C-alpha cells in the first residue's frame, strides 16, 4: 500500500511505535501548488509527523502541525484525523534560498520569528494548543524536544521526505509499572534509540514497513497489529462556505455580488470550487429575489 501506518509493540515492555509511509496522498497534496523542492520536503515531513502523532491519541478528532513565520515563508500546515485522512498546504513568496535548497533544514534555518503550533481538536471536548520552539535544526528534533519538555513522554522520531514519498518512525517509552521497573533492562530504551537512528532515509520511504521493523529490531519480539490505510481527504464543504458568507455579513456579500456574480470560493487544499449566485447568497440572510 502506498499510504500506510503500521503500529508495533515490543513484547513485555511499555514501548510502542508507528511506521508511516505516504506516496499517493503526498502527490495529491503537492500537486495543488508549485512548491520548491525544499518546501515539498518540509510538507512531506510535517504530513508524516502528524500521521504518527495522531496515532498516539485516544480520541476521535484531528491533530495538526502549523508553522508560522515572518518574511518570505508565511506558513505551512499538515493535518491528520482519527480516520487516517491527511491534508496539508504551505504559503510562501519566491525566495532564491528555497529554490536552491533540497532539504527542509535549509527552510527552517531561514525562518524569521518562527513558531510551531501543535493543535489537538477532539470531536467532543476542549481543544488543546501547544507551542513548540523551532530551535532545533530539524522538525523531528523540535518535536522530540517538545515531548521531552511538555508531554514528558520519552519519544524518538525520525522523518524522511522527498517530492515522491515521505516516511516516519516513532517510538515511545510509556510509564512503567513498579514490576516493569525491576524487570525491564535499563539499557533497552537507549538501545532502541540507537537502532532507530541507523535507518536510512531511502529505507524509511521505500521499504515495506515490516521489513523496516525486522531490520531494526530483529532481536526483540515485535508485535504487529493490522496495517492502517491512510488517505488524502479535505474537510471543505458548501455548508462551510455558506457559514463563511454569513459570518462576513449581508452588506459585504451584496458588495461582492455587485462586482462579481456568482461568488466563487475555491478550496486551496483540494481545488474544489463552490459558486453562489445572487439568489443563493442572499437567501442565507432570508432574502429572496422576485
């Protein structure tokens, strides 16, 4: 499968992990706009990261990563929900540094006053937003630093991406029971980190998930639930466009119709177009043309 997420567990110890690979979904997202390669790579890493992080949540809803900055790079976001549906987008101005670069670290190094937000939005319940410092040279490094400081869950993450595919691997050390503290080898977590870091970028993007896990952890008893399918999906809809028109108000809608009819609203994530003629737009405010 070209878009997948493989969960895994290490038997008899509180360690879990995920492998994510994206190809078709990545192509769909990158084809919405013309991106320099470095920004394509950054978006691919962000998409793999959100798919990995979404799997650690025990809620129905979605998680997103959003980078905001000043200067030629405006923002980028990637999102994944509990169904494994992903989407992403970036906004930027032409910059020779982006055109010449081939890796995401170059983009991160050029950001002016950057902030990385992690947003968790349950279907029911309160939203959560965390702020992550972008003071590490890689996106993976920034996320690991966040988990170490805020979530206090030992987490190790590797990401790899190019314009054709992206991949990621995450392992976490969960809180141990009193019995596990005495029976589990203290060197296990450092050893798994060391093994995880031996994965090459091309292997992470191209090898079968089970082969990746065998190569890395063949001396451990790795348990594999069923593979999950990931896919591209957009949350846009005509109803959301109607709500947006209602929000800007009747006067603004009428002024828009005076210059442009029908009103056209385009989704930047998927390219869908929604049109509202005068009758449709004004009926949102209880008015009907004779």
